[in-house]
C-alpha cells in the first residue's frame, strides 16, 4: 500500500495501533475584577513593589496619591510607566491608581510598569499576547549583587600595592 497523503498515513497509523496525540486545549484567560469594577495586580522590579488598580476613566495615573508627572520627575521614568498602555493602544481609556514602595525611582517606575501590564491583562485578557510580545509581563529579575568580604565592592578588589 502506497501512502500519498496525510489521510493515508492516518489510516496506516490507526491500523498499526499507534495512538495519536490530541491537540492541547488553548488556555482561556478570564477577566478578574473586584467589587468596584477594578483590576488589581502587583508589579515588582529590583526591591520595589507596586500595587496597581486599573479602572475605566480619562487616563489619569496616580502614584502614591500624587500625579505621575509630579512623583516621577524625569521624562524617561514617565515614558516607562506609559509603555504598556501605549503598546495596547489604551492611553486615555483607563485610570491607574498605584502605591509603590522600596528601591529608587528607576526601580519604582519599572515596578509600576510591570503592575500596569499585569492589571491590563486582568481587565482585558485579549491584550495578553500584545503585552507578552512587548516583554511587559516578564518580571525583570536583576538585582544588585551583594558585597563580598575582602573586596571593595561586589567585584572590585582593593588596589594592589607591591611595596
């Protein structure tokens, strides 16, 4: 018997008793909202932890009870925070309220960005693929290396003196 198509191969496999694997079901993500219609997520970066709530609104971003432009003075940090919303094309559709503590301004901005991206996926699960491709859902695990004994810093040695 000659096999000329995939259907023929399937027939041969069933005759031989070979079990074919069924295609796996795709995971369907559901919307996760609280009683007030908000999506919540926790974002982390370095030693900063951001608690983020997203709800439909005019596009205001409030960080620790201050406007984000006031809290994050540098334009680069403000841009970092808005990246997930821009990638999802939802700039002026959601109000973001977050509290952040730990680390410094850069780590806090990264934590808020991570939290906003996760909260967006809880509010609109269809945005997950867009945010995943942009790398916004991945927690940046890089942290400062600890100082070692007998060294000036984590890797820097004390200056060597021959005499």
